[in-house]
């Protein structure tokens, strides 16, 4: 009812603005990194594995793709991420020394549950879930679990569930790194410090809403959009494109920016906005030359840049500056403006934001 919505127009908007609280609750005043955050026996399980296999669908799959960058670079463990509905039906080569990680908001997605059973039938019985519903089938079926504290998510398009999944996956990365001797006390302290700052950092990004509304008004008349990111922000570009298509019905695609020249550049005209995630990282210079390729073809760039990215607004180049540089947690922060962009674009087009056509909140049948 109206009361539950408070000052918000839709549950999706309310849930986007709830993220500082949701991320904070998921962190639960954490003061140390330890495997036991993931349940009893996690330490032994983490020592008994040589690789990680992540299984999920939809937005949860993009959380898994992001986690691959973290786990491989911080913990040094090879990671495979698979779409549950594909994995369950393909012939793959199992390694019993695998930590199988399912990611699911609902814990009831039929394909993810079936993929988990499939992995187990192949002899992989170290299982862990990152899940938002403690009483779900997924939590019952997995040996280890981390419950995200997003709270009930009503909007069909997942928002706070995704950022809390990422928060949990970053904790998992740190715990795995620790069991590998790759997280010393100083690094642990630094990581906890930046995690504690995360809710405030998310709030600062939410304050960009008025600037994003201005962009959304321009997007409302478009029929296509391209999202670009590189490295750990490529999955965030995928998530931004998914949000936009789900609720505004604008066709959107995401590409790792280095792939532009292998196809999508052919689509670039002034009719297609190109949304670019441009944090100040080791790939920024390469990304800037990708952006020039778009500009040279008359493409309109909409760029999320760091305070210190040195990318300025110009003709055909619109820039929103992110409040801070967030290092490894940057994907979580860059998710938020893309959610707001999809949300306000959908509002401007007058779609049914909380219940987009043809989609279900939880897909419990195949
Ligand atoms: C549906 C929802 C998505 C969600 C996906 C996976 O498609 O609309 O928002 O990401 O299912 O759901 P899960 O509950 O397993 O995360």
C-alpha cells in the first residue's frame, strides 16, 4: 500500500534508496574477516578447494561475473561463472576440489537449484550459497550459506539484492584470500575500513539522482542504448543494460569496451546513447580511446567518471562525476547510478516499473 512506499513512487525506487541500509545490514558491524562468516565448517571447506564455480541466473549471474575479477585478483583462485540453465545441460569436466557457489535473491530459482544438484551429482559437494531468503530451498540444499540482509525485495527488477550480493561476494573474496595466506592484518584492516565506509559511499552516489533524471529525460525517446565497461566494471555494464531493458523496454546491450571495434561500432549513430563506466583505474587510458572511437562516429557519450578521471563534458560528451574513487568496491558504487537511470527512464516512458510485462520476480519453473 501507499504507506509502505513512503515518499517513493515505486518499490524499485524505494529499494534503490534502501541500499545504504541493506549493505550496512549485510555487513553487520563486521570487525574481522573469517571463513566462519559463511557458516560452520567453512574454513575446512575453503582449504579443500582449488577452484570456484559460480552458478546463477539473471542479475545474480552478473554478481557472479563481478566476483570472478575479485576472487582471481585478490585470492588467486581460478573461478568459472556459469548461467545455471546452461550449466545444468552441458557436458562439463568436474573437479571434486571445487567450491560451488550459487547466488540467488529468492533461493527458489528452478534453474539454479537444478544446476546445484547437477554439480553435486558430478561429485562436487563443497557448496555455498549467497542468498537473500534464509528459509529458501537454496539455503537448505547448500552446506554453507551467507544470508544477505537486503530485506524483502518487491520490484521485479533486482536492485538492493544485487548490491548486497556483491557485498557478500567481496567478503567471500577476502575470506578465501585469508585462507590462502593472501590477506595480512594490515590488508584486512584496510578492507574492513573501506567496507564500513560503503553505506555512506552509496548514499553519496544516491545524491546524484537529479543529474541522472536529466539524462533519463533524454533517454526516454531512444530505442537503443549501448553500455560500455572494462574489467570488473564490464559486468556492471551488463547489469545496467539489463535494468534498462527490463523496465523501460529500450533495447540495450553491454560490451567490454575493447570489443567495440569487433561489431557494435557499426551500430553507433547519434540516435544511440553510449553509457560508459569510466573509473580511474589501469584501463582508463584505453577506455578513453574507445570513447574517441564512438565520438568520431557521431555517437553521444554519457560517462560516469571519477572525481579525478579528467574527462570533461563537451559536445556529444555528457559527464556525471562520481563522488569518490572506490578501488575494488567501485563496481558496487557504479551500479547505483545505472539503476537510477533505468528507473527514471522507465518513469518517463510510463511503464509499469515494479511489474514489467512478461517478467516474474522469481522463476520457480523451468
Ligand atoms: C528473475 C528476476 C531477476 C533475478 C533472476 C534470478 O529473472 O526477475 O531479478 O535476477 O530471476 O533470481 P534469483 O532469485 O535466483 O536471484
